[in-house]
């Protein structure tokens, strides 16, 4: 692996791109009541917007992994960010729900390609610290989105201004990507597996390997399944913790809300802190420790104990989970071979979106028809399943690139 540090300008753009990925997620939560009132639609109509966005995200994140070698990461990022900017501009101009849903689909297409393209690039060019920090900036974007929309509404402006401001920022980012296309062509070799001879992970161009060869690898599908389960844990814990703490453990709404915010905060802090730790220790050690930590935190949530035990468990889950997504992405080439890495990362990002959309919803159905106390056991089962999937995916050495 190359020891040359990534260029500061590219790092800054990568961080800003991940901030931009999180911004729309934060905007809609605060803006939807105003949007619903303007369009005269019921509250549950937001599901149409979210479904369209998820469909676009899944489609483009998978396709980006298979087309990255042809387009080049610089042009992929520039085009996808421009697409996201146009979609957000469409939000500001939408006269009704139908066009808004169409714009959500386009926004998902742009966001999925940005996510997949940047993760594929960073897996080869960034180390553990910057990979973790890049993902931490997504959380910053999610946190800034509500502030932008709240500021616009508090100033007496329409919700459209919130989306317009973010659209302008996305347009500037697209221009920055277009101006740095040549710089993005320089890419460090993929990470080499521990104990492998120097240069063994040097990547052949992904186009040199037929697509069917990538899809035949068990490690590809085990990795995708691991991303489904990981994101399901992350999202389900944050989505249903408030219900567990209020209805199951007797906390007041205000205190429970602060605790849920603390859970998301622990993810952000964990990525900042463990990004440094992962560079100083073995990435494999940090990853395994994190997976075990997630299971331990889930057990604390599942215990029939006072509320503070469940809250502690949530914080443990959040802090332990923090480096898992970036480090699983970073080590993809070690599991599947460098020639298959870009495609596999695209599949993994798509699988992550699927896990975020389907599994937490299924857990919600389970809790609604049984008891909120089953959240903890559900998280334990998922955490143990994630450990098993990771063990199976790393059991054999990665196949040699063709």
C-alpha cells in the first residue's frame, strides 16, 4: 500500500461531499409539516418521498460500482453532485407532491452514486483515520440539515429556501469536483491483507474481470449481507430506542429524546476517536472489537433492568458501531480481491440502503404486535448474526486478482 498521504484538497472535497449527503436527510424532518400543509397532503404521504429516494439510491449505488472504471471517479462525483443539485432545485420549485416525489427519485440517484463512488475511491486512497472521519462528516450533515431548515422557517421564509440553500451548495461542490477531475484519477493501490507479500494487492482495472466472476464470489454476498445487518442495527437502535425508553423503561419524553440524541452523538464521536485508534492498531483488531462491543451493548439493552442500563447499552452500541461501516468498506479488497473491490463496494452500499429501509420497519411491526421489550433481543440476534457473517466472509484468503 502506498504511504503517500491523500491530497488535502481531495480530503476536503470528500468530507464536504459526505456533509452534503446528510443534509437532505436532516431537511425533510423539519420541513415536512410545512411541505404537507402547502401541498394539502396527509402526513403519511412522506412515505412516497422516502420510498422514491430509497429506490433511486439503491439503483445508482449498485450501478456506480460497475461503471466507476469507465466514467472515472471525478466525473462520477461531478455528475452525481450536479444531479443532486438539480433535484434539490426541483424541490424548491415543485407545485405539488407528484413532482416532489420525482425529484426525490433523482436525488436518490445522485446521492447513491456519490456514496458508492467516494467509498470505492476512499477504500484504496484513504487510511482508516480518514475513512472514519469521512463517515463522521455524514453525521455532521444530518445534524446541520435541521438547523438550516429551522433557520429558514424561523426567519419567516418558506421551506423552499432551506432546499434552495442546499441546492446552491451542491452546485458549488459539483463545480469543485469538475475542476479536480484529473486529481481524482490518481489512486493509491488497495490495502494489502496482513501477512501478504508487498504488492500483492495491486489492483488490475475492474474492467479486466468479467462481472459474472465478481458475482460468483461468496465473499461478495457475505459482505453485502453484513452491510444489511450492520445498518439495520444502527438505524433500528436509533429509530425505536425512544419507544423502548418511554413505554418500556418509564423515562419521560424529554429525557428519552436526549438519550436518543446521545446515541447518535456516540456514533459521531466514535468515528472521530476510533479513526485514530484504527491507524495505530490493527484494523482487524478494531473491527472485531467493535463487533463484539455491539453485541455487548445490545445485551445491556435487552436486560430487564433500570432505564440507565438500557441507555448505557445504547451508547455502547453507538460507540462500538462507529467504525464498522468505514472499516468494512476499507477492507473490502482484502476479502474479495482488489479487481472486484469497486463493484463489491457498490453492492455493499446498495445493501446498506436496503437494510436501513426494510429491517427497522420489520422490527417496528414486531414491536407493535408484541412488546417494545423485544427491541433488545432483536438487536442481540442481529449483532450475533453480523459477527457470524464477518467471520464467514474473512475465513479464506481473498482470491488473486485476474
